C-alpha cells in the first residue's frame, strides 16, 4: 500500500495530466476564432469568472502554515498569477495568429527551461541528472513534433518571437501559482487569476483597436470552450496539480500540450502530421512518463512530497 505522500503525488499527477490535455486545445481554438487575439483572451477570462467563483465558494483553503503570508503580502501572491497569465495570453494569442498552431504551442512550452532554472536558483530545489535526462527527452520530442511546421519565412518570425516570450511569462505564471497554492485553494487561485487578468486583457484589446463584441454564434462557442474547457478544467487542473507535485515535474508534464495541439491542428486545419511527428509525440510521452515515475518513486522513498492539500 502506498503512503500518503505517494497518494498525494499520484492524484496531483493524474489531475495535472488531464489539465494539460485540456489546455492543449487552447491554440487550435484561438486559431479557429475570428476575433482579435487580445479580445479572445479577454473573453476567455471574463466568461471563466463565474465558474471560478463557484469553485472558490465550494473549495476549502488548506490549513494555515507557520509561514502563511498575511496582509498585503498575501494579496500580492494571490494577484501575481493573474498578472503573469495576462502577459502570457497577450503574447501567446498574438503569436498564434501569425505562426502555426504546433509551432506556437511548442515555443510557448519551452517554459520548463525557465521553470527548472528558477526552481534551482531561487527555490533551491534539487534537480537530479535523471530528471534532466527525462526533461531533455520531452523537450526534444516537442521540438521534433513541431519540426514539420517550422519555417524561416520572415512573415512568421514575429509570431515565433512572441511565442518564445510567452514561455517566460508562462514560467513566471507556474512559479506564481506554486507560491499561491502553498496557502490558497485551487478555486481561490483560478478565481483571482481570471478576475485580475480579464480587465488587463480588455484594456490591451481596446488599445490595439480590436472589436470587443463577438458577432457570430461560432465565436461565442469558441469562447465558451476556451473559458470552460481550457481555463476552468485545463488551468484549474494545472493549478490543482501544482499544489501537490514538485514544480519542475509539473512543468514537464505540461509538455503534453503540444502533442494535443499538434493532433488538433492536423485534424482541424490540415497541418502536417507525419511519421516525424509521431516520433516526437512518442518522445514527449516517454519523457513525461519517466518524470512521473521518478516523482512518485521519490515521494515514496523519501517523503519529500507535501502533505495532502484540499482543493
């Protein structure tokens, strides 16, 4: 029978994986929308607010710890994920409109590089050689996955640059959620993320002169799918997992996103999906599986995982 720590990590990994699969649909859905990129981000977060608020009311915060922040510091850690996610969506949605779905998703998911560095340098987390090998395998697979759609065409460079910048924002978001989940429930975190980022993205959309109000049923359906499927289910699953799984491990599991996005891009937009892409997907899944096994083994052997966290 597994100990409590191993059960905690296992549950976190399962929910995190499901969340990563759901968020993998973000890129093809954004590309399907006829709205401006910043407007899509605004509505994605705005429509998610009531669902996130309901989750907040039903969810319970974890028991208070001795180092639980209070006062302004507590509010800072609750607001920070929303600020980082607003930057993430603003850059990423703009990049998706210019470059391919698979390319935008892969470049944005270079976030493990920044997450692992921050976890090691700032949070002093131990990064083992086996973890680095597994992470390298997953990142190499993600690169191979998007290789068929990479291009050096000048008209796609801006989208690629924006997508790379997204990786920095997304890494900062993951680390911010990690800090907030030390004392706040999943519902609390996703509510503040949506409530903080929505007005920022609305202001950015207006600044770029985008039309805010959707004019077709298709646009509303796409926005609803982004709000509920990607933001609430997807990012909610990621936030839940970050409360139970070490941050570097979570950043690798999230690399399932480009696999899902590439398959969806092939199915929805006819983007290439050749034997090379199958090999890349296999490498990503192998790296993710290796990281998950190592994480569970470490939790069982040394009890390094956090105690169970409600919400």
